[in-house]
C-alpha cells in the first residue's frame, strides 16, 4: 500500500506563490508610497491664534529635514516619515515646536496636531504647492 502525498505539486506551488505575494505586500506597506519633499502651505489653528506657515521639506528615506517660515520667523526643522505618518520639530522664539500628522495617499496633503511648547496647541492642515510654481 502506498502512502498518499501530503501536498500535490500544484497546491505546493500555490502555497509558495501566496506566501511570496503576502511578503511583497507587507514590505511595500512599510515604505511611503510617495516622497513628501517640496514646499507645503499650511493653515494652523491654535484657538485664539492662527497662522499660515510655509514648510520646505526634504525627505531621504525616513529622515526629514527642512525649514519653517511663518509668524515666528524662520527655523530649521528635523523629523521622520514612517508610512503615512510624519513628525517634525523646530525651535522658534525659545519654544520647542512639534508637529505630528498623516499624509494622504498621493502625498499632496497632510493634517494633524501641533504643539508650540507650553504656550499653545492645536491642529494644522497643509497642501503641497504646485510643482510648476516651485520652478
């Protein structure tokens, strides 16, 4: 009497193919679909105060650098991008400022929260400037 095969070859190959596809999808999800480098025009709502700062961002992998320009002057910023999550910090007029948000799927808009040291906290939205306008 012969022992039956546990997995027919076609089922075995299908199992391997599905496993490889799952690994590919999971590895792609770990990286942002778009690079957020560029000029961003923001709207900040801090309750009694509001502003419209501009951020010029440069993304290199998960590392984020750039500049803030707004009511508090100009400042260099650093941060991270992980998937659709972005965080960055800068110092302005003696306050450590922290932004944390999410970028949309095509990398043209973001929204989140901002904390201006112990003084103010609120929300922000930002849109990436038209690439033609940046030239």
